[in-house]
C-alpha cells in the first residue's frame, strides 16, 4: 500500500488519534520537532489516511508527544513517520 504525508489539520477533529484529523499534503513536511503533531506518514494516499490509524502510528504519536521529536528515533537513521511542530 502506498504511503503519503498527512498534515494535522485540527479544527473540528482535534483528536490526533483519529484519521480525519489529517489531510493529505504533497511533499515532505517542513517541521521536525515541537510540542504538537505536525504530520504523519500513513497509508492510502486518499484525502485522509486509512482509518483507524495503525497501532505503529499511534505508538509513534505517543512517543513523539512524550519526547517532542520526530518518531521513531530507533534504530538510528529510521524513516520518520510522525513529525512534530511548535
């Protein structure tokens, strides 16, 4: 399944664990670290990612909120699936 970047659009969908809180974007996000979720890399490439979000993405979101940096951090050099912003 193809994967695309999705920006956290907030608004009426403030729950960052719900797929409809994200909207597909072209290109890689410009954010990396901060206190809130900026973007996720998830499957389907439709207007919103596949619902429900995968357990891996949910784990990366939880880790990102705890560490305030893009995730996953391990192993070193991993592709990030969750980016954060201020």
